[in-house]
C-alpha cells in the first residue's frame, strides 16, 4: 500500500497514529472552503487545498459552501461558487470524487480528493430541475437546509420558529430527486419533525453531517448557549441510525482533542459505531472575511438568523481557534486527523472502530446513494 502521509506527523504524535491515518480513509463530512460567490469577488486568491489536506491527514472532505449569507440571487451565487471551486481544483490538480471508488483510488495513490457539497437548497428557488443540473456539475452531497429559509421552503430549520409542519412537499420532491440521481441527502439543520418526514420520503440512508448530542455541552457557557439550538437529541440521532444513516460529530463544544473523542464516544454509545462520522463544520483553508449571518429579507428569514459561526469575532482579521480545521484546539501542532486518531486511541477506540468513524461509515452511505 502507498503510504503518502506518514512523515512529520508520525514523528510528532507516534508511528501507530501515523499508520492508522495512512491505512484508514479519513473523511470530514462537512468542511467549508471559502470561494468567491459574486462577480465582484472573482477570481479570488489561490488556495493551497492539496497542501492543507495533506497536512491535515484527511483523505477527503465534503467540500461545501452556502448561498444564503449574501444579498442577491442565490442561483447565481451557486453557479459562481461552483465555478470558483472548479478553478481551485484545477490549480491544485485535484478532481471531485463522484463515487466511493473514486475516493478509494485517490487514497491509494496518495492524492487528496473532495466530494462536492452544498449547504442549503436556496439556489433551487422552486426549480426542481436544478437538482439534476447540480448533479451534472459534480454535486454528490446535498444539504437540504441551512440557517435561513429558502424562497420556496423545503422544511423547518431547527434554529427557526416552526412554520411548515416539518418537511414541505417541495422538500420531499427534492429528496426523491436526490435518490433518483444518486446524491447523499444531508439533514443537518433539520428539526426533529423535518427529519422524521424526510426519512419517510427517502429510500436511501441519510446523514446529519455536523452536530452533536444535546447532552454534550462542553465547559464554555457562552459557546454552549450559542450552540445548544444546533444540537440534536438522542431520539433524533437514533431514528437516523435506525434507518441506516449516520451522524457527524463537529469539533464545536470540545475544548481539547480528548473532549472531542469523548463526544464521539457519547454518540457511539447511543447509536453504535457503524453510524458515527467526523463532520467538523470548520474551514480547512483560510476563511474569507465575509460578514456572518444571512442578509435581511433575502431568504424569508430575519436578518442574522442563526448568528455568527463559532469562533467569529466582530471585525476579526485572522481566524480564531475553533474555526480552522487544523486550529480546532489551543496548541494544536499536528494535522487534524492525526490529533483526532491519537485522542480516540487514548480513550479506548480500536483501529477498526477509528476506521469506521473516520471514513468507512460515510463511504457506506455514499455507496448506497450513488448505486441506483
């Protein structure tokens, strides 16, 4: 087997950790890569995506962006976002993985790869045919909801007042279209009622890519208060797992790698090791300085609905600890996946369990989605 990433991280943390990182396929199921979404911003700075991924130890990321945080037409932002990501992938000599086999082949050759994702279906604007258009552009991971409501709503968002009785008819049709085409359906930001209805609409396993259990609040009261509405109950986690799906654990509300590993353990204890993933909701590459929160009146929700992302400080010029994937914790020096594997070993996870949580569980769901 090719061993591309052992090097410096093995020396920093240990050869056993490095060996597990190389043998397993580490996948972050929700990682934001900031790219220009408007003509005024394009082409934007070059991003060392390949280098950042190799340093992190991750074999793949679900590379995502959202279109509900700037004014203007969400469909136009979506198209420009994909074009910007096309440019970055080309400059990094990288390709999107369209199937699990693509990911495995890239891993064997030591090349990092991405699964194209979007967070929120705001770009659809009621046009179901745009789902297939997105698929043809390489989208394989479809996040149904985000902080604000879409212009033609798809379902209730867990941080907004319930308005739609869960999943809307349009939301159900989008899920069915994702099933038909072969895309992973991501129910992050969905309320319990929306999740229950979505599981009746889908004929494939789904994922909640980034969240945590509402029992795991960490030790920072400010963060706990801000993030509590974005956590899910054991009941919501169980119904997703019982339908064959998985839940990704984010790094928020964990002050150390060990605390993060314990948050993973807490979810494993509820739904089993075959149904847990890593979904950081962080940014592997340099964040942009765009304002946080959706603009007033653009998507049917109040201005700033959902608040700023974790780690954001008004007027900040540099990323804060917790926002960057490789700066998830204070004094983090080794790559993200190396640090996480090390912490999971320390609390008793086996290499086989780490392999499942690290990426194999996501690959199973991805395979079930694309095998039509």
